[in-house]
C-alpha cells in the first residue's frame, strides 16, 4: 500500500496505459487476483479505456474517485467513470 | 526537604490546572478513536489501550506529566506539562528524552511542544507496521527487476518534504539524489543570488518590459518526446521576480505550479517535460556555487543532468513531491505551496484510514464485508447524482 499521492489530485491507482497483464489492474500494490469487475474511464482526447479489477480494488477505485478526486475537482461522477460493473 | 520559592509554587499550581485539562483532552481523543469517528492511521501499533492514566496520578505528584504510553518497542512515552509551554500545548518524552513533534508530509518539526492530538498522531504514525514482503519481485536486485518485468509489476517510490526542512542545499540534494538513485539521473540543487538577480533584471519588472523583451525572465515549458530530436519550448507570461513576496509565487488556487517529469533508460534521458522552468544559461551568473543555507529568504535552483531548464522557487512555503516510478524509468519533481497541498494529502490520508484493510494486500477481507462496502459505495454513487 502506498501513501503517495500526486499534487494535482489525479488518480494514481489505475494504469490506463497498458499494464497489459492478465491480472487485476490495481497499481498501488501487487494484486494477482483474477479480475471480476470492470471500470470504463475517460482518456484525454475523447477515447475511453476499460480496466479489469478484482472486486476489492474495483470498490476501492470507485470510492477513491468519490472520496478524493471529486472533493478536489468539480466533476460529476458520470464524467469520471463512464461505466462500471461485474464482468 | 527544601522550601519551594513562590515562583515554583505558582508554576506548580499552573501545572496542576493544565494536568487536568490535558488529561481530559486525551481521554476525549481516545474515546473518539475507540467509538469513532476518529480513525487511526491504518496499521498503527499504538492504540488507546496502550495509554496509562493511572500511574501519573501516583507518580507525578508535581504534575509534570499526565499520561504514559507503552510503545511497541518497549520504551515508554510520557506526555509532559510545562507552565512555560504555550497554552493548549504539551511536551513528550520517551524514556526521559525530550522529543520533537514532526508533521506528516512536510516533515517539519513543531518543536518540543504541540497540541496533544498532534503528539498522538505523531506517535501513531511512528509505529505503522505493514507487511514486509519477501516475494521474488521485491527489492533492487537484477533478479527482482527481471521478475517484475515478467509479471508486469513496477516499483514506485514517492517522497514528500517541505523545502525548508533542509538546512542547506546540500541536504536537499542528498534527499533528491536518494529518491532518484535507481534512475541514475543526478539532481543538482543550488541557491539563487536573489539580490544580484533582482539588480540586473529589476528594470524588467515594468509594464513595458513585461509586454516585450526579457525572455530570460519568462517562465518556460520545455519538453521533448521520445521521437523528437529537438525540444519544444512554450513561454508563460509569468516572470521570475525575486523581489516579490514568496507567498505570492503560487496562484491561490494552484496545488501544483511547477513540475518536471523525465523518462529515462539506464541513466540516459529519453524524454522530458519541464514545466514552468527557467533558462539555465541565463540564470547561471546568478546561481551560487557550492552549498548554501536554506533560510526564509532563499530561492532555490534545481536542475537534473541531461534536461534543459531549471526549476526555481522560493524555499519558504514550498512542498516538494519527488517520485520514482516504473522501475525508475520515470522520475518527477512537483513543486506546490504547502497550504495548497496539505488539504489534498489530508483527503488522501482519510481515504487510507477508511479503506486501509481493503487496499492492504496482507489483510483478509470477508465477503460479507465486501457486500456491505459495495452497498455503501453504490449508495454514495447514487447520492452524487442527487
Ligand atoms: Zn486486485
């Protein structure tokens, strides 16, 4: 678990630029669990990217956006997370 | 038995009053942690059960301390009362040695007296034990690095500090060098001769000059992508004005103002983005050689070998975030104002306190807990939609 954060409040918990492995996309710690859930997130330029996560890290990722990101940036949840659910 | 002077009697009476007040404060604090809403740092080994109020009642007849804390390493901390300390502040001794209360993130010392909740927070933060991992991918060795490549795992390290925590430019340079060491990139920290600079460029701080010449004074963004041979430079309409109040250096709403991000391979810079920096060549005549003190008036110049442009900022109110990521293939330095950044760190800390067991890879979380958390998160999402 990392106590690190970025000064601009951007999310550091999900790698959008690959990772590429078959496991959970959580990057704050090593997670070898099989993904069971997904998050579709916006990418600058209008594209979107889908991250596959285990349930634990899927919940933590959603909660981080609500409890940290949305407190820092005035942004609607639906603009921050385009889609989410179980695989 | 020696007779107490009147001054000693008065100090004793003052301590007796404070003894009662601080004892109550700590009891309230611990009760909030036991019952909520107070949440300790996740993984701390210092708990309310380790606090002993009773022994002070018998052993501290002079009211010099009001509670003892049994620490996980076997030592004992005592919260001390002094009639000389500012009101609402207490001291802390560990095995009889006076301690300094160190703030989270800035690592600045509050000195030997602080509010009791600051001490409690410091003690709890000082004894956070999270699982030590001995997996094959942990560590700096070549085999561990290969193991990480195989498994798509990256090593990351982020350190924060107030710039003024360091006594001189040498100390700050050692700190940065340590964070960047795995990358092989070398930072250099020096002090700007702010007076000499202001005398040479003072004329530029007129409306006419701001609109026209004096590009060396202008803030730059210099970047180069991997597939480019020449860097791209953009100019910002902000000037290096060392005569201005350092507190005005950052716009009020800016958490981050300056940053340099570098992609490297084996100590060679491959790509970079140095934002809101200044031209190193133009600055050179005004940069002091060697180690110089960091005091309240210091302006600092940070350069990283192989990257054009120098980060320049006043030391007074600055928070530095230095990071090494992707197995040191990416390093960065972010510069922001302490006041602007601390609320963000507080949000992040709060998240980790609440979600600690979920994000701790060593914690076992029952499915029933996840069911409960999922219900809560779904409700939170619904609430954001009003
Ligand atoms: Zn996971």
